């Protein structure tokens, strides 16, 4: 049996999600905007999913917009807010460890639209200091963006503290949080986060790829990227993918009741992994020991390039990532921003556990890493 330890890249869709997708493809296949019974049924299924995502974020369902995924949500959040709020205020403050779906739109605004961008670097452990954000944000800032859990290292960012300062002192500045790696893992209450926009993705939470959702606080004006039929209250035109959205809602309902049990299990598995890794002197753990998600562990294997180790593990049917799946082997900007030397960054492995990961699977992983190190280091 394969050992899947790449859950931060994507997760296996759960049975309730797959059934809901199927049901909405073969039975309830109407267009939710149609006025007949089949359309109404699709609209009801859409609305049920919206309520489920809203319940998980503790917000009004009216604040939830469905899109094709977190990449689209993050692009909409960045471009859609500066269109309205960035006319006179031309400064953006963002963490230096954002996912490319946040970092790239902001880089575009910097290079093509003349925005001033301040990127806040993390500590060696990967955490952003609240004070650095406080120092950087001023009355010219239209957008502040900080993710909740980093996808490469699992570091948990002090988003609530940063955003509460921003909203208290600069209420017109929009606060945006990419919560993709935190959603359905850590409890997220939209109001307590002081976020104007929160972004989540379906396929990271046992739903299907190609669906995401964004919470937009009432009163925040986000301009749409897509214009057309005016679906999703005009923020995202295009017929909603009801099957994928219904699957997303079903996955969230299935995971909700056991979130905290799953979190404790993940903590136990991570502690077990770290204890085993600590015995190997050629391993450096890049994830911080505190304020870190139990679901993600990043470590480097001395002298063995990430991809070489990744493929060695793959030959044993153990699946992990080098850095993040999105960087596709390119140098990790996250580890570099943390001040991790290139040699270590080049040998980084990300292990992202899931709800079904067992200690037995961790044993298989660590044994394979040991075997890999011995044979690969010898072969050099
Ligand atoms: N943000 C983060 C933190 C992510 O990990 C990912 C997925 N790698 C995304 C955004 C993009 O999500 P999606 O695949 O739904 O576009």
C-alpha cells in the first residue's frame, strides 16, 4: 500500500464529497439560475454548500463566493481590492512567504502599476513578527495580506494580531488572509481574525480539485475579475460548478465534527516523526518547533538534493514533496526568506500528513529516509 504524505499538495476526496459530486452530475444537474424545478434543486444544493462553508468560517452564508479554486480567489482578492481601494493609496504590505497565487499578482502590481510593496520577512523558524507589519502599514496602505499557515513549513502566522492592529488603526485598509492550509485544521472564526477576505480551497480538505471559496466581509468592495451573467452576487460570473461545490460542502460537513480530534492525532504523529528524525544527525528540521501546524513538517537531508530523495522514496511508494508541489523543484522562496542556506533549502523535504496517517507509516518513511541517505550518500 502506498504511503501518501503529500496532503498539503492535495487530498484524497472523501466518500461524501464523491457522492455529492456524482448526485449533482447525474440527478441534480440543473443550472442554479434556471427557474424550473431542476434549477431550483441545483440552487438548493448550492445554498446548502454555501451554508456549510459559512458554518466552518463562522460567518453569514451571504459572505461566501464560490470560484474555481484558491488561486482564483487570491487573484480576485488582490486585483479586486486595489481596483477600488488602491486608487490613491498605492502601498501593499504582505508577508514574504505567500503562495505564488498571492505573491505573483502583487508583484505584477509592483512592476506594472507602480505600487509600493513591502514584504515582511519571517524569522528563521518561519514566523512573521507582528511588529514588522505594524511598522510597515501606514495611511497609504490599501491592502495587507498574510497567510494563516504556510504551505511549505506549516508555520502559523499571527494573523489575528496583525489584522486587529490594521483594522483598528487603518479601517479602510483591506485585510486578506490565504487560509488554505489552515481551513478544516485550525478553527477559523472570520470575525475574530479581523480579516476582510479569507480564502479556502476544496481539494485540500478532501473535496475535488477546481473549487474554492472566499469570504468577503459585508461592506468590502471587491471588483470582479470575470464579468458576465452576474452569478455569485456579481463577484464571480459564470455558471457555478454545482457538483464540485456540493462536494466541497459535503467534505466540510464530514470533517467538521472531528476537527479537534484530528488535530490532536496530527500533533501526536508529528511529535513521533520529530522524535525519530532527531536521532538522525544528518537531518535538519526547517519547521519551527512552536506555532507550527501539526500537519506539515519540513526537513533537509544533508547533501541529498530534494528531488533525488523524493524519487528514492517514491520507489518505495512513499509520496512526499520537495518544498511545495507548486514550486515544481524551483528554489524555495519561503526557505530562502527564512534565511535557510541554499544547500539546506536544496535538500528540503515536505511531509504533510493527513487524517488517516499512522505511526506505522511514519516508521516506513523514516526507515526509507535512512536507507536512502545511506545508499545515496555512498553513491556520491
Ligand atoms: N494558497 C496556498 C497556501 C496553497 O497551499 C495553495 C495550493 N497549493 C493555493 C493557495 C492554491 O490553491 P488552488 O490549488 O485551489 O488554486
